[in-house]
């Protein structure tokens, strides 16, 4: 991405797509985690403390997973957009 200057339309589009992908994939992963952990509490009659533990644990896990997934995707995108050694060319050129 161009530092200090205006971004081109293609760069803005790439950022928008990557942000959407990060949010959607994070929401999907969080929903799966929530369903896996809290699902039994919603489907079956469990003792009160177990049900509360599963619901709270699933909610916390989903929130943490959503945050970690979103940050990981956006950091990977930012690193991929920057050249590893600016100003250098490959030896094959």
C-alpha cells in the first residue's frame, strides 16, 4: 500500500474485500465454536451450573476466537502488501 500518498481504487477495493473476509470468516469460526461448546447446554437438560458454565465458556471462546481470527487475517494481509526488501530486485532479473 502506498505510504504517505492516496490509495488507488484497486488498493481500497482490496482492503474492503480483505476486511469483509476477515469479519465473515471470524464470525463463522466463532459461531462454530459457540455451537460446539454451548450447543449441548441448549439442546439437553443439564444441571444449572454446568449449563451456565458451557454458555459462558462458549461465549468467551467465541469472542476471543473472533478477535484473534480478525486480527490474524488483517495482519497477514498487511504484511503481504508490503515488499520484503524495498528497492531490491530479484537476482533473476
